[in-house]
C-alpha cells in the first residue's frame, strides 16, 4: 500500500499456536532503505527490536584457524576523478607505500576501536556517513511490522489454514479455508509458511531447490549465552 500508491485489501492469516524460529537477525545496509520507504522512525525501530548498530561482519577463522576477514559496509578511502581509491592504493604498492587497504576504511577502524557515530556528510573532505546496518530480534521486528501494517488497514486473522482451494481450469489458488470454517478469497497469495511450504509445495507442487553446491553451510544453531556487556559495532561470525 505504501509503495503501490493505491488502496489494497490485505489480509494476514497467522496463528499464535505456530511458533517461529527465535534467532537474531544480522542485516545489511539495504534494510535502511526498506525502513525509509516505510517511513519508520529509526530510534523507535531499534528500541522495539532490541537492536544494535553494526559497521560490518567479522568472519573469524575465515580461510584457516586464526585468520579473520572483516566485511565492512562503508566506502574505503576517497575516490578521485575517473579513478576509484582501490586503484590508487594498488598503484601505490609499487612504491614505498605498504599500508593495508583497511587502514583507509573508516568503518574498519571504528569497528576495531569499538566506536560508532552518525557522521554528517562533509563534501569538502569527501567524507560521508559511516555505512551501517542492524542486528536485532527477528521476532520483535515481525511484531513491529505487523503493528505498523495493522495501523494502515491490514486485517490480521487468527487461525490455521485447513484447506486450499484451486481454480479447476488454471490451477491457481482462489481461496483458503480456515479450521473454523471461514473461507478467504483473494487475487494474490503469498506463502509465509516457511519450510512447510503449504501453498507452494503442498498445493502447487513446487519442488525445493537445493543450493547446497554453492552454499555449504546448511544449518544454524541458536543458543543462549551470557551477556558480555555492550555489543560491539559488528557482527562476529565464527567459521
């Protein structure tokens, strides 16, 4: 509704009896754009999701034990006309310069020193804000977005889908029937049933697409840990 610019009749079917995966969510800066489009207040969003700011992702034991790599979100160095900074840096290595590329990264230096701040853009120095993203409770973010949607006309219906009705000619989904007998029709359905794939898999027969050849990490473990104090401004990923 916010983007399409016209009124839509949206219904959300979900059940409090069906749990969700209770893990945190490590995001990338693109989420800032989504929040801006929705008109979300950043301070309220961070408070509601128990979130923190992060400047990058620190991969510990990246290619071998003891080696680490930090993927930072912000730009590195200052570009000049017709030439990116990284090209200048590589050229300088042929001379006396032996400084590491990350010596020129504001994000990297701030994260190493456990610092974060919103830096006003300074055109005179060619410096912009620190690129950042968030780490937050995904369950709380879902509730935050649900409240946002309901305030703008989305109707939430508590219930479980018992049957899915398809059009006999096209095979498209035309309605879903809840366990209490209520039938909900629609022109467009979005399957949010997770690994069960109620609409896509069970009804339409869409097969699971295995990307294991390119994504060797096939599992995630959610564990409780003691509070280690204020969170550092980065997400640490142990390989």
